[in-house]
């Protein structure tokens, strides 16, 4: 069963409450998304660690309810 965009966004907002989040459904199937997340949580973290934090926020749903997630993570300017 695919993951609704609202569920994906809620997982991300719970983990990154200060974040600016944009999500795009790439295939229209609720299974392939691109997410842009800008959060102070990522300060000082490598890109790999930032992405690991996002996957952790999804609580094991990657590869199951959520097949593909293209990530763009960054820290807000001036943070």
C-alpha cells in the first residue's frame, strides 16, 4: 500500500519541526517522492548523516510503504 503524501509530510514534520519541507509526487502513484528539507537539525552533519536522519524519521517505511524518496537536505542560510 503506498504512503499518502500527508503521512510522509507528518513523519518529516514530527522529526524536523523547524523545517521548511517541500514534497513532490514524482510518478503520481504515492510511491515515488522527492523531498526538499531545510532544517537546523542538519547543522554540522554530513550529507550522508542528514539523509540517514530523514530515513530514521520514516521509521522503517522506506522500501515498504515508500518505494523511492529522492532527498535534498540543507541547513537554513545563516544558521
